[in-house]
C-alpha cells in the first residue's frame, strides 16, 4: 500500500496529469539518449577533441530546458500560472542558435561524422517544436510549428553551402517527425485540460443538485405556508376590527386563526418529514443506477419485501445516500458492493464497500458521517467507516433487532 499509494490515492484527473508530466520528462531522457550520445560518439574532425563533449553538453542543456518549458506549459494549461512566453521565446532562440552553431561546425569540418550535425539539428528542432505547441491555445496556430521548423532547418542547411539534396531531405525529415511530435504533444495538452474540465463539471453538477433540492424544499414550504399565512393575516385583521366594535364574532375569528395555525404547523411537519425521510428500497436502486452510470461495477444485495418501520428505513436510506455520494466524490472507485442483511435477532446490517479508498483527510472529519451517527443513535444504531485491507473503504451501519422491527424472511435477490 505504501509503495502504490502515491498512484491509488490520486483522482482520475490527477493520474492523467501525472502520466502526462512523466511522459514529457521521458522526452528529456529520450533526447539525451538518442541525440546526445550520438553526438558524443560522432568522433572528431581536424584534431578538435573537445567538439563531441561540447555537443553532448549542449544537447543535455537543451533537453533539460525543453523539459522545464513543458512543465510550465502544463501548469498554464491547467490555469495554475501564466503562459511562459519568455521561456518559450528563449527556447526558440536557443534552439535556432544551437542549430546554426552545429551546422557551422559541420561546414568548418569540426565534426568527425558528417551525419551527426543533421541528426542534432533535426532532433533538437523537433523536440523544441513539440514543446512549443503546448504554449499555443488554438489548433490553427499549432499546425504552423512543424512547417516552420522544417523550413528553418532546410534554409539553414543551404545557408552554410551544404548540398541541396541533403537540405531537402533534412527538411522533409524534420517536417514529418516534428508534425508527429507536435500532434502527440497537442493532444496530450488537450486531453489533460478536458479531464480536469470534466472533473470540475462533476463538482459543479453535485453543487447544482444540492441547490436544486434546496429550491424544491423552498417551493414546497412556500406553497404550504404562503396561503395559510395570508389567511391568518386577514382573519387576524378582521378579528381586531370586530373586537374594536365589541362584536362577539371576534372570538370565532380568533378560534379560526388558531385552527389554521395548527394545520399549518402540521403541514410544515409533513413537508419536513418528507424531505428528511428516505425510502430504503428507492435509495438502494438509485445507488445502483448512479454508480453504474458513473462507470463502476455495483452489486446491490438486499431482501425485497422487508417490513421495516419508517424510522429504520429513513436512517438506512440516508446511510446509502451519503455513502454513494462519498464513493462518487472521493477516491477513484471501480467497483462497489452494497449489502443489507438481517441477523437472527432481527438486527439490520448495511455494508457499503468500494475499492480506490481515498487518503485519510488532513483536517477534521466532515459533518456527513456525524449526521448519520446522530440518526442511527436515535435507534440505538452504530456506524463504522474506514479503510480495510486491499485498498478498500468500508462503511458499516447496524441497527439492533428491536429497533429494526419485524423482518419477513424472503429470498435474497442481487
């Protein structure tokens, strides 16, 4: 668990980000291994033993700088920092200057292997071009990077008096390779941004669901209380007028106000009870549908046809609702099991267990589990929640037999 926790404890978006970042870090190693070592073993020309070492160190410095730019560009894509414009310009200038320097050394005969210079120019240009794509926002801007890199490489080759055939071949090679790398880098940046956008949309959807439920409750309460309060106000005003005239009907009006107030109180209790109570069967089937829609394998096991009192159904229904919300919002679960069983004494046990257990929170626990414990405590029930072996998280609620009510033994259905 300690060795794999750094991966399992991340969200889906965090995993995609980690994979993307390390892919670009691998580009640094790939550039050094493919181009730097080739330059180091290219041999010397005209007795210049220092040339391979200089070329190797140049490639190392260029690859590290390109990797640093890719990291800053990913931060910009995710909205964590400003666009690294100055760093991108510096990388572009350094790449062009290095390419011209290498071609100048090739023209002067300082490089032993004639093929080393084109390989260095093509490699550094392509890796830099792919990273520069991450600094661009629009696709129509990205598609000009590869042709620009190919044109620069071909014209630079011609500028030093090297053969036109080699110049054309270098330009075509840079065009194809750079286009491939730019496409991969651009897609990686777009995918990372999309994954985080979906993650933010899921959070907003949860917030909107809470807001919609509050509005529904507010509408129900307004519909119940609005008319009754208006009637109470009118009858109270009428009773005041009658009392001032010393009319006996004032007492009848106040009796009517008292009756309407009591009815309003009862209706408010009904609204609140309907809002706070949860039907257990509905919640179990709803949890199955929601988790399946989220792409998880969900197994729900319970006995249909239970004769449960309303208090037990409401308490366990809220446990299912809160547990399902936690599975969706925390961790990175792929499977979930919800099991409701009855013991010999009629005690009820509800277990919700899922993989992808999140890390323990750094701060104090939230109010969700505390509220569930309060609901279960009314029925002498208990609630336990925490990680278990195998990287799973288990929530277990129990209600003793007398509080659970009579249970009819029926065939279990999954």
